C-alpha cells in the first residue's frame, strides 16, 4: 500500500520543546500577584468598560484593563476593587471571578513570574480620572463599549477576558 504522507516518527525520536529553567538566565526569579478586572457600566442598554492607557517598557502608550499588586493582607477581590478605583476613578463591586492570566517577563535585574486575577465588576459610583493612581502609571482612562473594547486592548489575553465578560453579560458563545 502506498502512503501519501510519511508516517510520524516514533515517539522517542520526536523533537521536544526545550525546558526553560529560570535559573539558567542567571537572574533571580520573583513571583508577583496582581488583581484587576472588567468594570462595567450600563448606559442606554449598552455595557461600557473602563480601560486605561499606560506606557509599556518601550515607552509606547497601550490600552489595557486596570490592575495592580495586592497590598498587605488584602484578597484578590479587594485588590481588584482598589486598583480599579485608583486607576479609573470608578468604585465598583465584584460580581464574579473571570479568569487568571499567568506570564513571565524579564527586567534588568530579575525574571518575574506574574499571575493576574481578573474579576467582573459593576460600576457603582465615581468619575473617570487617573489623578488617584498613586503610581502614576495610568495616563488616560475611557469608557469603551464592550463590543468595541477588544480591538482597543493591546494584549490578546485581556481580549480573551473581555470575551468571557461578554459571554456572561449577553449569553454569547465564548
């Protein structure tokens, strides 16, 4: 019998993805945990999400979801409410957990393993402002319709989080 395609190599000879050991880079590893989320306000039947613009390491302005480090003994939910309020000026309450994002990045003196917990929040009060951001990272803040916000966000994992929020709010397929 003739074959159109070659048979796959035996299991033991297949190329495997190299295992990356953080210590091989010669930098210490730091674990960080942050929280934030999708804060939603409904106006005239449309859901709007508060998003912020901040500078990336290269100095380019990028739109993203508000988030930041947990402080002291606070929970991820408490940190999400605080960070969203600090970076957007909007106070909200957590409706539910959405998802966590887990990634690595390197600085000049360390490698960072970061986990960010995202929540769906309902906007209760406040006015959009970045003036309360103690780190002065957020440069701009805007309400963007939830069906338009994914195209504004810089990071694919945050676009996925928006998709989850839309699915929960509108019963859409993920």
